[in-house]
C-alpha cells in the first residue's frame, strides 16, 4: 500500500478502502507471500483485466485528442520541463525518478556472500 500510495498520491487509508471495494467487485486480488507476511501484492483478476483492456482505447483516444497539433519537439521539451519540476517538488531524488519513470522502486540489493 505504501508503494501504491506513493505513485497515486492518495492517502493510505483512502487507498485501502478503494482497494477493498475493487476486491469486493472481483477486479483485483490481494496475495501475501508466505516468506513476508507484511507484504501485500495486488493483481488484476481476469475480470479486472477485461475492464482494464476496455479503458486502454478510451485513454489512448483522449491522449491523442489532447496532443493533436502539438509539435513533437515541444512535447519532448514539455516532458523535460515536467521532470525538472518533479525533481524540484519531491525531496527524495529516487522517489522523483520512480514517479517520472513509473518504475517500481528498486528492492535493496543483497551483498554477495563472503568467502
């Protein structure tokens, strides 16, 4: 939930309620790895995949409409400007990078075994 809250800018308690509703509707499922009961993974169910797939063309069309007539070079410049703004607003450069790239936060790297 912490990771999802970081990427959505939604308060954890609100996000938990929303996830509960999506689980109740059968769109996502929660799983907890046996080796780390503190972690919770969320994934789309088959029905969730269908709903998600229905949304893709809607978002693509809206994006295409919004970008109509925008010069590609100006769009690249705008993207670079937004990256600078994000880096100015977010105190943690790693978090800013994750937000900019929609990346999953890196897991801590384990040290190689000694010997």
